[in-house]
C-alpha cells in the first residue's frame, strides 16, 4: 500500500477536497466512481485546474458524506 502525504491546507477548494478525501481514504478513482464523474474531472478539481458546478459539488459532498463547510470553508 502506498502512503499518501497529507496535503497542506491553503483554504482553496482543491486543498479542502484533498483533505476531505484523505480523511476518508478516497482516491480520485473511487470518488469518480461514487459520484459518476470522470476521473480526469476529479483530478482537475483536486489540482485546482477546475472548479465544480453546484451539481457536481453536491455529488462530491454526498459521496464523501461531509458538510458544505468542509469543502467550501
């Protein structure tokens, strides 16, 4: 098993998403599967290259079973 380093929080959606995923041991592939999003889209959210739509954000929140504040600050 490869250990992933915990990301350093910087207050952006990308870092908050990575933190929430890390806390739940979710990979980009697993989050993509759980939400129905493309894995490349999830990777773009995680890297900060894209910001999710409201609909995608709801899917992410539901899959991670977290509060809005945990993803949006």
